[in-house]
């Protein structure tokens, strides 16, 4: 179970709604992933009915909740205004906060993210901020009142996987709120590693939507997240420099 503020979700895998070849493929991936929470980028989707097909018409709202996303916002002011529109149109206090600082790398603007988070938390939003893999920034976001932190694994859409596992471990030690690893995950094993490092959840979009078989990849991520979480809870064995026999030597039969 994943708890974000007052909300609880049955899956630790969050999935996106962008980059799929068509809506039926997106629906199949949501089903295969077992997700209970999907992101919707407000600035990239027409929610007022101007398009022939609306992404919301293809999401099973009876079992999947929406996580509005301020993707495409480059200032705190833009992000705050987009968040308010999202709450009005979608009727949810959940928000994935993105304030982008660089259009080439899509790296988060730390100062802008902190500024927007302060405003939105005061307005009653359940804020989940996309942020650098920086323990200090994550601590400050927790202090502001964010319900989780969402450090990147690598640049958005890069598929490079977890570039700095040490940073994620330090973040896990530094904050008490959930840590959701977001951006840059490329395949299911990356998600398993993130969970083994102590992540409470992962958010995946491009790695599923751009796979040769998106629905099969979505199921792979579902299993990887479950396996990684179990491995973290079980506690891995201690690493050793030298070999250590699997079978005990006590009582070994000798000629």
C-alpha cells in the first residue's frame, strides 16, 4: 500500500498517460501494470472537450485515481495557476508539481519548486514535487509539508536508469515522507533497483509507452516493483570480499 497524505493506493507503480500510440494501448498498459494512480499533464491535454477524444474518457476512474501534473511549467507562478485549474477541473487535491529550469535537460528548477510548493501546500494541495536527487532539497520539501518527494533517476525520458543510487539512499535516510523515484527509468530492472534502495514507489511513462510491446512491459514493471519492495523488506545479505560456502562444514563426512 502507498499512502500519500490522506489517500491510500493499492499499487506502488504510478503510470503516465502520454506518448502511447493510441488510447487502447494506454488502457491495456494501465490494466497490465495494476496501477491505481496515473499522471495527467494539464498543459498538454485538452480537458474542455476541444479534441475528438479525451484522455479522461479512456481511464477507468472506478479504480484509477488521477494525479494532475504541472508538466511544461517553467515558473512557480505558472505551476500554481495550473494546479488551481487542475483542482477545479478534476476535483482532486493531489498534484505532481513540476517547475522546469532548463528546456534541454528538463531538469527541475529547485528554487521555483520550493516557492510553488510553499504556496500550494498552504492552499491544501497534496503536493508531490518532481525534484533533483538531492537530500537537502528533499528535506526542505518535506519541511514545507509536501506529502512525498519525487527525485529523478535520470533526465526525463532518457531511459538511462538510476544514475546515482547513493543519492537515493541518502534521500531515503533524510526524509520520512514517501520517496517516489521519477524520470529516467528505462526498464523493469531499474524499477526493482529503485525499490531495493528504499523507494516507496516509482513513476514510469516513457519506458512503458515506448516499448516494443507496451502492455507486456507494463506487466514487467508491475512484477519488478513487487519484487524490489519484497527484497527491500527482506533485507539483502551482507556483501563479502571472499567466497563463503553455501553448505555448512560442520559435521562434514570424511573418509
